[in-house]
C-alpha cells in the first residue's frame, strides 16, 4: 500500500522515493522510485544525464518519471526548462509511466504543454500549494494534485477524492501526520484519507 507518493527521504514500504539524476546515481536495491532531472538542474544537464535518465526510467522499480517541471522563480531560463520537460514527457508516454511535476507559478504553461504534446499518461502536481482557481484549472486537464505539509486549505477542499494524493517531500513530518492535516481540512478521518490516497496511488502508479 503506497501512501507517500513523493519523498526525498529513505525509501520505505509505503513510499515512492524521488531521485534526482546525477552521473553517479544508482537505484537503491529495494524500493519504488521516480527519477528525473529537476528543473533547477536544467542548465547543468548533459547528454550523459539524459542517457542515464532514459536507462533508469526503464527499470521496473521506477514507477514514475520526474520530478520534472517549470519553476518561474528558480533555475534556468524557462525555455530551457520546457525543453527538458518535453524529454520527460516523451519518456512518460513511451514507457507508459506517470509524470511527477514540480510547478512554481507556471500552471498556465504546464497546462499548455499537456495540450500541445497531447499527453495521455497521468500527470501528478507534487507539493501542490495553489489556490482554488489553479486547482480547478489543473483538475480540468485531468491532473492529480499531491498535497504535502503546506497547502491552501480552500483548494484542498475542492480536490475530488479520486484526484487526491499526499506526500512528505522534504518535510520532517511523517506521512501519517500529513494525512491527519489533510483529513482535518477536508472533514474526514485519517483512515478515510488513507484509503482514498492508497487507491489513487494504485491506479496512477500501478502499485
């Protein structure tokens, strides 16, 4: 049962660990993973990074591609970030694995890319903190919203149960504590939220 769909902590039985591709990256012997070249690293990405990304992405333990995405506040020029994200989208579609997206003040561009590239695989916006309007725009495009330690309470209340995921990312909170916060916000029990997100994780990540 997967509850934590995006963590940078040690891989665990209920989590998908997110790994940033570097020339020396090797998958740990156990666990489930997502792999990607973070948009903050776009300017340093080389052909070696891209070859390694492609090789690792095909591993059966890798259940998602990313995190990739667009960040208007940090990292390389957005045009460069976008070209790198297109590589990840291509891998996601070819390998039929979902895409995990880092998105900072670029919701319109992310939606535009999904439309332009005619992407069919699920896209998961990790660490979603946007407002209600942004949430609805992304949900209209069929995306999943993953909620972590910090979130907009009004937005979390409008996420349909079948599109909700949770994560720890780099937080010191446990996934149980994140679930408790989300449950309190939505007026549900932690058990209900756990059941919802584990079912969604099975559907999205095939685990």
